[in-house]
C-alpha cells in the first residue's frame, strides 16, 4: 500500500515546501502555507500522452535553422476579441480569462465558440450541465454543428474526449473545477490548478491547439490559484464591469502575441453580448443643454481613440479637510493637477471639495486628459458651462505648461468624425499634426493659463 505524502503549498504563489513555514521565501507573504495530499505516480507524468498521433516531434535548432513565416491567426469572428488578442487566436496559445462571478465570462466564451462555425470547438464545463449550456445557447440565438459540449472535471477523461473529437479550439470552464488523478488533493487547490494547467499547456504546445481557460478571481480581484498560473499562460484577459450597468470591458493584462493596452467593449443584452464598435457613443452622455463641470477628453486605449466625458463637481468644503474623490481616475494625479491649478493659475482649491467622474464606468490612465480634467474643475468652480462641441487633448506639467501627447492625428480624426468643432492641444503637438483639409478647428497653446483666457476670458 502506497504511503500518503503531504506537502505544503503557498496559497499566494504556489511555492512548495516539505514543512510549514510562517513566511513564504518566494513572495514574502505570511501565513499562506496550506497542507495538501500529494500522490506521486512513477508512470506517465502527464495525462496527455506523448505517443498521441497529433503530438509533434521537437528537436533542438539553431537560430539560422528556424524558418520565419507570417504569423497565422484564427479569426474569432468577434472583432473585440480579435483586437485584445492582437489580431486573432494564435494556434497553440493558452489564454486565461478572469472576472467576477456573473460578469459574463461563460457567456462570452460560449458565444465565441458558436461563432467559430468553420472550426471544431470542444467546450468543457465543470460547473454546468449540458441542459444549462443548451438553454444559454438558445438564448443567444445561435447554433453550430461543429460545437461539442462535454461536462467533465477529470483531465484523463477530458483528454480521451479530445483524442476522439480532435478539436481546433478547446474551451475549459473553469480551470478551478478540473481534477487530475496525479494528485490526491481536491479540485481548486494550488497543486491541482498548477497540475491541470501544466497538462493543458503541454497539450496546446504539442498539438498547436488554442486553449481558453476561464478562471475565478478572489475577493481582492486577483485570479484564484497560484501566481505561476499567470506565468504559464500566453495571454491573460480580464473581463470587467459593473453588474448593475450594461457595459463590459475586456482588458489585456498580459499578451505574448500583441499589445497589453488594448480593450474590447461589449454591451450585455438579453440575447448575449453585443460588440460596441464605437465606444465614444456610450462614453459621452446625452444632455438637454450645456452643463458646468462637463468636458470631453480625447484618449487612446491601445490603438483605439476614445472620446470620454469628464464630469466635475466643486463646492466649498463644509468641514476642515476638503474631499478629493475621483471615480475612474488616479487619486494622486488629481491631487497633482489641483496643486498646479492653485500654484500656477491662482485658484483657491485648498478650500474646495472636488468630485471627479469618468462617464461610462471606464478607468483612464492616459495623461492626455489632464487638460480636460482641469477645464472641467474650473468650469464647475466658476459655474461656467462650455460648448459640447469642444474637446481637449494635452498633458499638464508641474509648471502649468501643456505637453505634447502621442497619436494626436488619431485623436483629432476621431473628434472630427463625431462632429466636434474645436479641439485644444499643446503647441508642441502642432508640428506632429499631419492632417489636411480638416473641418475641425485646431487650437494650440503652450500654457494652461492661455487656455483659460481663451475659454473664459
């Protein structure tokens, strides 16, 4: 009879130790070690067998022997997913999608699988029954003869089904529900998640089959399981959004085959997720007339220009310490802009409560909206409304100067396409403007005070 062996794993990073430790040597976290039962198998180390007819024979090569060819990607039919993946699904890639419960991860992957009509897709679910998946597919209003469903959690049975179906795309929902017979620990534990992800990675690389893993997140918003899981996969996507709002954002946090600054925007409907091809329409709210404290800033997410509405509310502080409350904007950067307004422009911001909101529930890190934020704050403070046909694109420096921003041509073109009549930019960006015959009026200034004089007199 085999002797039971136990090992301690760090619940934060997956570090393995023969005994319990108070502090993890790898990630320096305290009290994160948990004991798990481990059973070693002297036979095959992975459920995915190397003698499979689909596996590749790998030999060492020098750089001169490696042939470079144009990268072939699979079109997912979903333009938003193609954008965040860098142009499409890469064969042999391992993609991890995380998000809060009920945000729509399973719906997104089911929808993508049904759109791939020309590809054989195997959807493995460890959380739902076949009837539940079919009910959701009927609600989405789409079907495919190449879409296969398997409700299984044991990796050995999953790979047997894979050999029978030979899918072109494999979807796992979710990685925390899988269980490998190589370990005796329960599904969802650090060891099981690492083992199952390793077997799926081996399968993906040996057969050039793209694998999508749906992952749970913790209460802190981090992906559940060992941190090594994010290192193993090729791409990590975060599905974000407020469950009380209709819009969802698919954001790339790691991508070995493309940019990590791209986002995809969806609208959650009763019939599934609708792709939002023009996000500026949802980020600019409809108003009856001009309002004070409302400006439009031109930002860039990856290669996508967005026009976002910035709302400010400035009122005298009722208590000793004024409040600084941004939503969708960095707290420290707001404090810096308020200090610039007081020091360089002469506005008494130290006695004012300032509330800042990025409309549409999006979080913006682009410094090009600094000018729009400053104008919005002063507009609310002085109760002066601005025209809704004006937008801004410039970074504000500590000296009150306007700094140039990148991709100014794309920002101007997007503003003109949406019907804006004027755009305020830095004069140092003027020489980078290569547009001709533009209908929008481009105003360039060097200092923040010059913009105030032009707008407010």
